[in-house]
């Protein structure tokens, strides 16, 4: 099949399918194959499979081509969902506690962190960043919104960043699934230049998660937001 240029072309975003085994339970993931270890560490934390304080000390991630094997001791019973991902059986969702407060003006300024060269070159990547009062703590890109979040969180876990004193910044919309990742990781605020879904707002009300969507001009005022 012939491929034609219809104007000035962009660089193509990269997608690979990887096989992941966590304690012997296998599932597949489509991702951009960079920062793979951070992706897996972040996934374990944001999906509630392992606790932040335990993961960096005890998790063993072995990467061999397109196979990632993870040995994670002392975890809850795992199940394979209908979507093909791993989840924790009988998960109980608690409330998120803020260790810091942020003003809307600070969040607006932080939007600059979403302007990455990878996105400009491809227009094919989602960007996720973890930001604190000190500034940018971690930033990642991936073809998938969830993957980008997991990579950024994994970077913070490896560096020992206190996530309760940060917020998650996204290029994509705030869905319930993305918001739930923040709750599990202990990130008290989620910010996006895109829209927020009604299901995410309901989760914020249930868990105390703060959220700001600049596309819809909505702020869910939890403890992490200052008026």
C-alpha cells in the first residue's frame, strides 16, 4: 500500500505491544516503549496493586525485549478484569488527604509544562506531569493517557517524591479512571487543560479529590485548592 504526503508531515508517534507478568498473572499493554520500568512501577501504585512505601523497596522489574516480568511480594489477591488489565480484589476506596494547597493562578502557570517537543513533533502523545511547589517533579509522554500518568507517578516513586504535596497535570480529559489513579496514589489534585467528565466529578465528591478543568472552567474545591 502506498503512503503519500498530503502536506508537511509530522514524526510518527511510537506504539508497541508489551506482555506484562505481575506475580505470574499476565496481561498485555499498548504503550510508547520509553520509561517502561517507571510505567510499571506507576501502574502498580495507581491501580492499588502495591503501596507507594513498599513498591520502590520491594518490586523487581525485569525487562527483556517485549516481556516485562514483575515480582511483587506481599500484595493483595489479583484478578484479571474483562478489559484485560489487573486489579485488586475487593478494593476499598478511601479519601485522599492534601499535604499542600495550590492557587488557581499557580495551576494556570503550570500549563507550560504540557508544551513538550515530543508532542510538537508528533501531535500523537498524551502528556502527564507531577508538579509541586518547587516546580516540575516529573513529566512523561505516551500514546495512552493512563500510561503517561503511570510513567510520571513511577518517576516520582523512584525519586521518593511526597505525592500528597503535588498535583497531577494532564493534556487530556479527566475521566473517572484517571481521577481514581490520583486517589490510589495519594495525589490530592488533578488539573487538565481539557474537559472533565461528570463521573470524575462524582468521584471527587466521594473521595475529597480536588480537580480543575480549564477547558470547562470548572474547579472541584477539595482541600488541595485555595480560593
